[in-house]
């Protein structure tokens, strides 16, 4: 059954799309645009465009149609939940698990597993990525955040956009990286000849990565890496670009007899709770396969 909201504009000169987004915070910007384009939003009983400037006294009606059935299927899989409240989940994602369905990965994803625990998430926003506010690569393990309602999703997405979310990774690279603290600033975009890869390119998107050496192991360096931007494959591309590729990374890095996947672990995530504004941090211990790789390298050094 459709839900209908009715409002009377109090202040002139505000755009229709911004007005609806303000009055209906559970809607994302994309959802608001689709409702307006689909004729579900009227002004004074007439369909209107998103950019219409409203006048005081205008009557705005917003019709919320029932959500379309989600193409996602819940799948029962083990799920390590580090924290949960009414707005969000913090999970410890294992390596080898894709975050959401995509070409080549129609199922058996983190979102399928989460839907088995929380079926109502299927009604949120993007039908293939409900609750997703950021991603980790399939072979990257560690702390991930998932929203449980549209209002929280908008709040958390804004925190990522404003770069107030603190992210830290443990990364093993080949070589003896100096100095012990540094910043990599290099634009990232699609590789000019291989569209499946990213690369440092001119006129790419701004990308900034900070690192600190944790320890040296033989001809390897264990780093704490703090990306300040969120570009695709950013850490792997930046470290490869300065000549210190990620160990076990089959695309940008170097193969390793000690690992069957990249040594990249999202061990810390800090953000503000949408409900209270309180800053919180969550950590994930280094998985056994990465711990074992460090022990084996240490034994040879």
C-alpha cells in the first residue's frame, strides 16, 4: 500500500528536490529524484520537475510506492558481528567474501549473509547493495560498516564523504620502506590500457594515503596505512606506484609462498554513531593466515 505525505511550504525559493529530501530524510538523493521523475511528487496537484522553485503556501504531496521485491536471496553463512544497534552493524569480514552481488558474483556475498539475519534490509535503497556505505575488496579482511535503515545510511555516507571516518589497515609490502612515516599523494583513475585495473594517472581523482612503519621483517615492511580518500584499490595502487607492492596481491603486487591472498587487513574503523553523534572505534585482530605469514617470514630473517 502506498504511503502519502503532504506538506505546505513555509519558505519560498527552495528547490523541490531539496525540499523533499529535507522533509523525508529516509530517502536518498537518488530515490528522491526517481520519485519526482516518476510523477510520485506533485506541487499543487500537478507533476513538477526536481529544480522547481517552490513558493510559500505551495502544497507538496509525496507518494511512496511499496518497494520492489529485492533480487537478493538470504544465505545462511557465519557472520562475526562486532557491534550492533538500531541503526547499524559492524562486522568482521573474512577474506574471500565479496561485499555485494556483481558480475561474476551473483550470490554468496556479505549482503546475502546479512539478509539472512536482517531480512528487512532488502527494502532499503539500492536493491543490490542495501545498507552498503563502503566496501572492502574480496580478498581484504577486516572491519566493515553496514547501515540498517535509510536515515543511518545517509548519515554514514555523509561521514565518508566528509572524510571524518578514520580507517586504518595493516599491510605487508615487499622491500624496506623508508622513511618510517610518509604520505603518498597521486591521482588515481582507470588504467589507460586495462580497464579492469586502476593506476596513477594524470587527471585522475585526488588520492591521499598516509603510512607508518610498524616493523621490518627481512626484506619486507609491515605498515599501518591510513587512506584519507576512498579510491578503488587505492592502497594497492599507491604502494605499487612507489615501488613497494603489497605481498600476495596478484594484480598490483608480488606473489608470495607464504600467502594465497593479499596481505591487506582493515583492522580499525572509527566513526560517529548516527543516533547520538558519539565517536566510536572498532578493531579486528589479524587473521590466522596473515599471522602465519608473518611468523614464517620472521623465522627466515
